[in-house]
């Protein structure tokens, strides 16, 4: 995977200590929200076998790659 790809951007944001919300990922990639969720579910969880967790906050959900 290229370091400059949008998927690489999503993975880098999910690896941050604070994780990322769908809204932050949409803004960073210029994708629609359903595309970001699909990338997390399909490419990141299933194909790359990365463990993505989510935590519900007061106003949104924060996603993060565990470990």
C-alpha cells in the first residue's frame, strides 16, 4: 500500500492515541461516511486483519486500531 493513499491515511489516523471519528476521516479523505465505514469494515478489518475498536462518546463514536 502506498503511504500517500487514502486508505493509508485512514489507518494512520486510526493508529493515533486518540483515534478518529467518522467525521474526521471523511474530512481527511474526501470520502462519504458510508465509504469510510466500508473501508474500516472491509479493507481494514477483513483484508488486513487489524483489530478496530470503537468507543461511544457523548456526541460521536471514536474508532481506533487496538494494539
